[in-house]
C-alpha cells in the first residue's frame, strides 16, 4: 500500500514562553499521520494568530499555494478549528483543496473530502460553531479581566521586564536595566532610534525577539505599568499593590516620558533619518528663519572639470544662505564648551519648580483615586459602560494636563559631567543626540548671510543664549 504524502499544519492564538505548543501540535499530527498511513512531507505554522483576528496567515497561505502544485494529498491538523478560524476561511480552504484534489484529516474531527456534499456541509457547520465559541471565550476573558481590574490585579500577560509567579509580577532585572537605561537616555536627549540602534549593536534582547526599532522602544517605555500604574482598557484607573506588581520606573520619570513623547512639537513618523550632524535642523537661517540642512560633499568624477564641494549647511527654505559645515561645527562646539566650563554654567539649565510639581502630583493622585472609584462602581453595576467612559475621558484629560505641569516643573536632564571642569572630556564621549540636546537647551544658533570673500567669519555665526 503506497504511503500518502501529507502536510502538517499548526496554529496557536498566543505564544507561550514556557512551552512550545506549536511543536506539540506537530507532534500530534505526526502520530495521527502514522496511524492513518500518511507521511508528513511539509510543515506549516502560524504562531500567535487568534481565531477572531484579521491577521494574514503566512503559513496557511503558503500551504494552500503548495497544495495547488501537488506537493501533498492530505492536510493533517489536531482539529478543524486550527485550519480555519471562520466560515470565510473555511470556504477558501474548501475551494483550494477541491481544485487541487486535497483532503484533510484531523485527530479530533476526522476525515473530510471537500469534493463531497456531506464533507462541505459538516465542515462549514463546525466552522460556524467554532466562531460562536471563540466569541463566547472572548466575552469570558473580558469579564475575567474586568473582575481582576476591580480587584486591583494585573489584567494582562506580564510585559517586557516582568515574569509572573503565583499571580504576582516579578521584575526581570536584565530587562528592567535596559528599560531604565532607555528612559534615562531619551530624557537626556538621545533619540529613540539612536538608543534602539545602540541596543541592536549590543545584542540586548527585545520584547518580541525582533530587532529593536524606535517605534518599539517608544511603545515600551510609555507603558504606565512600568511606573506601577494600573490600566484597564487603555485607561489609568489607579496604582498596583507593589507586592503584586513592583514598579521599574518612578512615576515622575513616566510622566516626563509621556510628556516628551506625546509633545505635538516632537516630530512623529516622518520616516526621516536620525540626525547625525551637529547642527542640521537646529541652526536657523539669519535671512529667513528657516532651518539649516546639511548638504553632503561632492567629488567630481574623473574627467569632469567641476571642483570638489565640501559638506555645508544650507537653508532649506530660502536657499540663500550656505556655510561650510566643518568650521561652523568647530566654532559652535568651542563656544558651547567654554560656556559649560564656567562656574555658573549649571544655572543655564532649568532647576524646576518643586512646588508646582508637588501640587500637580497631588492632583494626579486625586484623579487616580476617582478613576479607581469609578472602576469599582462599574464592576459593582452602579455605573454603566457609557457612564464609565464619559467619566474616564474627562478625568483623563485633566490628568494629562497635570502630567504636563509635572514635566514642565522638573529640572532639565543633562548628561552627568557636561557642566564644569570635565565638560570637554564628557562632551567627547557623548552621542550626537546628546550633544544636540545640550546645544538646543543652551542656545539658538543663527547662521547669517555672508558678504564677499570665502574666508570663514565667526561673527556671522550668532549664538543667542536661552534665558
């Protein structure tokens, strides 16, 4: 009796760190295939894709494509629900398999030939029933999440920086160290993309195992739970019990990060490159006020009569002001360093408003208490979902305003050692993002139009110190 070639398909809704459930499904498929007289010739997997989601399934799509080539005659899975999450997908599976002459055989639901009326009928009914059960499961999970939120317990799986033991979240120190470093550096002036690039080079593990990106880092360090804040359905409703969920960041750090990363004046999603030059985008044109951009050097090809052009800063607005980059960078750096070496340099940076920050934090605590009360009343049935939504939207707006006050009242974050006798030594070791942040905090750099002559004139580089 010839052995029939078969494909093994596995899908799970959630990735589980403690056990490889995909491998479990493939192992079960191997046992079922052996018992049926099939030989597994290909494996297809979709990991972390739920039954109610709308994500594409690359493993599933590749399997259907291979089925059309005659790579196998049977699809093996643990149950039909693994193959298709809803009626629409089941119909797609039916159509592809019927054309290719492929059947499927699952350990729980048995053999189905989509070319027969009975096979199509029973399989479609099971898909509809599976869809209903998935919705019921989702409702039960939401209800359980509501109950945990009302009890002040974590409602989601522990995120990066934590693991869960006996219902309590425990800090993973190596990941927490990365979080604290990222927060400190971003508040100190480093760009998200710059920190992410550094983490990639150093091989620091990322939340999902993929390469660090600026967007990933931004999403991570904004999480309220890192500061011990309890959220439910995206809304802060109070503070965690520190024994159930200890904080990795203090609340002031979280507030400052939130204010910085949600600032409308901060460029978002432009897709541009991380600035790698000292004054590109920082210096202003003295003629029109536009931003000066860096123009790269240009070298003529052999045989061309044109002269080489050195890197320069040029106005991106009026295009009338242009200055060689190297002498401008050297001059501005020297002026900034001389100022940082002065005894009173620390006074140039904001020391904050402790009283204003304290009052704003008290207001935030009051709002959090009101949010927690509203959440309890919703869990007890005193408030409807619509009432809770209106209350939280209003209080959330007030909370964000007070968060901004706290952020504005905090002292400026500058790299340690950049002020005082070690300024030059510290400056030499700073990332370009931090250097730019220090310059931006201290002064406005204005490049004035030049007259006749090619010699660099430092008098045409105006430095206006910020008050």
